[in-house]
C-alpha cells in the first residue's frame, strides 16, 4: 500500500475536526471563527497530552497501556505543514479583505471613521505597551502586545450584527467604516513591526524610511494596477468564464505576493494590495464570490493553526495576566472607541453603541502574533494568551452590544443640560448643506496631489531603468552612444509624466480666476510653476548625472533645463500624458459610474440626507414575504413603520416615486428613506411569513411531474383522432411527449398526428392526473 504524504493526512485531521466542531458551534449559535480555534486545540498535541494526563490521574490503568493507546490515535505529524497551509490562509484572507476594501471606499467613510480609529488605535497601542512594560515584558513583546490589543475582529462584529439584525443601524455604518480604516492601519503596522523586528532598534530614521518605502510602492502598485488590470479584464471579458476568471484572479494575487516579497515586504501586504486593485474593477463582486470558497477553506486552516498553539499549562500559569488583558480590552476599547466617535462629531448614543461593539480582538491580532512568532521576536507565551483573550472577548461581544442602550440611558440622565451638544454631537449642529472651498485651497490641493503622483511615477521609471535598461545596454555596448541611448530611453518614458507635473492645473478655472485677481497672485502662481520646473530639472539631472560622470554637473544641469523646456512645448508628450491620464481615470471611475447609474440617489444626495438623520436603504423583498402581490396602499408602510418608499427596482426596470396602486413582487428591491428604527421595523415586517403561506408552500412541494405509458387498444375512442382534436392538455392536465409505433419511437410529431391501434403514448403530468388520464380523456370524448 502506498504511503500517504503527511501533509494530506494532517490536512484531513484538521478539516474533519474543524467540520465537526463548527457544526456544533453553529447549532449553539456561536461564531464559526471561535469553533475553528477550539477545533485547533482539539487537533493539537497539547489536547492529547492533557487528556492523557487526566486519564493517568483518574484511572488505575498502566501508563504503558495508556501511552500505547494514545499513540494509535491519529495526530498532526508535522507542524511545518500546518504552518504552510496557515500562510496560504493569511494570503487568501488578506486578498479577500482587499476585495472588500477599496481605497475609494476609504475616502467615502470620511473623517468620522478616520478620527475615531486614530484615537482608539493609538490609545490601545500605548496602553498595551504600558501594560507589557508594567508586567516586566521586553520592549518587543510590549510593542506587539499593543498592536494586538488595538485590532478589533471584523468577522465577529459582522456576525454579531447579522445575528442581531443591526446591520442597517446608523452606528453599524460607522463601525464598518472604522473597521476599514483599522484594516489599512493593520497592514501598515505589520510593515512597521517587521522593520522593528529586523532592525532590532527604535530609530525614527529607520521607521520613516520604511514608511516612505511602503507609501512609494503602494502608490506605484495602485497606479500601475489601475492603469493595466481593468483594461486587461475588459478586453478579455469574452474569454473569462468562472473558471478562467478565478485562475486569473489568483494568479494576479500570488504574482503580487511574489513581487512584494522580492522587494522586502510581507506576502500579506501583496495579497491585500492586489485585492484592493481588483476591488476597483467591475468584476470585483464576481471575483469576490469565486474566491470565497478558497478564503473559507484556507482561512479555516489558519484559525485552526491558531487554536493548535493554545497550551493549557501556559493559560493556567498566566491566568491572572489573561484576566488583566481581557479587562484592558473590554474597558479600554469601549472607552477610547466611544471617545473617538464623539471626537469625530457624532452623538453620545451612536458613540456608545460603536464603542461597545468594538470591545474584542480577533483575526488581525492572530496575524500580528503569527508575524512575531515567525520572526522569532516575541515570547511563545504571548500567542496562547492572546488567543485566550480573544476567545473570552468573542463570547462577551453580543452581550456588550445589548448593554449599549442601557448604558446610554443611564448616562444620559446624569449629563448636565448644558452639555446637550455632547448628546447630539457637534458634527450635527455644525453641518452645512453647501461647503465652499476658496480657490487657493482647491488649486493647491490639486497641484500637490498631482506633483506627488507624477513625481512618484517618474522616480519609479528611473529606478526600473537603472535596474533593467542600464545593465542590458552596458552588457552589449560600452561606448558613449550606449550611455546616450540609455538616458534617452529613460527620459522619453519619464517625459509625459514630467510634463503633466509642470502643466497640470495651469489652465483650470481656479488658476485663471486667481491670475486675473491681482498681481500678487500672479507672482505666487509663477513661483509655483517655477518650483515644479525645478523639480523636473532635478529629476532629469538625477537621471543623467550618474550616466555621464565625466561631464561637468553644471553642463548636465543646463542640458536638463533645455530638455524640460523642450518637454513643455512638445505636443507629442502633451497628447501622450492626456491619453495616459484619461485611460487611468476611466478605469478608476468605471465601476463608480456604473454603480451611480444603477443607484436611485446620487452619493452626494444620500450623504446630505444621512447628515439629517434620514437614511437611504435598499431592501430586497423575500419570496416568502406576506407583502407579495399587495399594493403599497394596502401595505401602508408609511403609517405602520414611518418609512417612505422612493423607488422600486424590478430587474432592469426602475419605478421612481411609485404610486399607491403599485404592487410588490418577489425579489423586488425597494429603496426606502427613514430613520434607523423605522427601517428596522420595515425589515421585520417584510420578513414575517403567514403560517398558511408556509403550509401552502410545503403542500406544493409534494406535487411532482411523473411519466406514464398509455396503450391505445381496439375500440378506443382515441383511434383516428389527433392531440389537438382531443384537447389532451386541457381535458386531462397531461402532455404527450412521445409515441411508440411499429417498434419505432416518435418524438418529433405535430399536434395533427392521428392515433392508431397499438400506439403507446408517453405521458408527462402529476401523479394523480396520470392515474385519471383514461377516465378524463374518455369523458371528454363522450361529452
């Protein structure tokens, strides 16, 4: 018999254990992630050792017999295999997270999520570090502890919101926004922690260099990815079925993982970046759907591997520390998340609801812990302790969410009346429906943004040229003409971007308005243009000086100045830069434009309504809802729940401002406007099902189509008559789908075909109708 490779047997043990435990957890209505962790503990050697020691202490069986028995049980033979599966799990988890992330979505969540997350995240990192130092831990352990305590669990929060039907609440939207910002912060944190772990020091210069390197590569990857990938997917669309699209998406993910690793970043960062690039394509939802099974499979293995690190002896030994960390998470995250949301301008109730929802740690804490373990910079005790804290806070999450409203009611009664802005939120009182920026602010913001983008692209082209073009040319020629060719290729590639760096926004409305205003503005605008020209001269000089070291730098700077002037007045580079920018913007905004065409309200209008406590939601009508077939007048949602139905989307049809006689049908999407509570009432109303509708549904499932044969005998009234004459379908509710005549099977026949003696009819219909076929057909002929 062939030997089964260890990694297959290990995977079998992991998945079988995970399957059994998660089914139990589903039945107990507990988070699946928690089930994976518990399954990992059951599959680990720690659990086996624990059971073995318990059996030894509680029974009189010989130790040799016990040891022999437990040695016969299947076990994970090689943790290295589990580590590989877990690393793949992290890659797919981060890739899927990137697909849901989108950098444009980060812009949409606005200042509320950013300010709140910054306060909450920063506070918990500091507290985690202080607690670690207080307990006498090393600096690296303390820093990693702060990072782990600062990360909420997206999986647990989404699960809790879905179970408690809170996903449509206003505070839920703020929490989701904070989770998006946290995810990005976690990626940055992993890079910084890796840098700290490798350099073994805390110098600010090293961290700044790492941050600049990270921002540079993320910006380049995003710009190049958006320019190339959406266009590629669009042109290949007719070849991309589910299978090929999945292969292409995974290939792009792993390709970016490989590239990120090769330039010194983590595999997780590469997977996240590619996911966020694909999130801007119109295929993003389709890819997300295709990747989900892979994410679930390998993600499960990762969480199981987390559970396998739980050592009961360490948990017992460090129980007081685990309890302390749990208290720090439950109290610290509630307080600082609440303060963060308050600081962003939201009201007290929303802030408390958000804070109580974020009081747990989860999957990113495990990923950070795994990073520390793989780098060998944190103590082994820290991993099982963090897992234990996560398990405890996961259990407490639903109860804390429920406790938010009572906590608010208790606090509201004790807040002085003069603090009414704290309850309402200063953001609501200072809201303005029209926000006007002055021309200087608009112009400078646009110019700075463009300079950063085009400067980064130019530097990237220069670096790629040094790494690829220059070695290739030097290999085949060492003459001055080879050096000139090298410089020429690099500068031609950089030229369209340098021209855009200098000229972009010089003909904008704001620029012209400021130019006409006064002479002082003219001087400042000329200085800004000159500054951008100097930047390009520096770029060109940096490119050519290393290639022409024998030439005086002064002459090279003069040549660079001439080249910049030539680039400015070149129509070819102008056309090229506009084409490149147009294609990039088209790819970037294609998905948004399609979404806006489908949307009932423009995003700006929806945001204005949201600021006035009016929320817009799209709700699908369940196929079993008692509302189906009824008119809006009969349903009277306005009086019963308080919401207004502003549109009904039915397939490709959009019925805006529907009248009272419009009926609802299965899978209609109704767009409603109302408050949190009103929308929640509507959702509950639509999900109600009448008992008789359920019974009718069950009854209908008992009626199946069956097949039967009917032979036409002598003296049958059917002889000489056709299907159309007999009206078989109308009179018997059966259908003739075939006919056997003279040992031949006839399936292609006309309704005018007449029956003969010995014909065998193949009939399709419900069982009870087939049993009554002869009786019904004879009755119809004789009538």
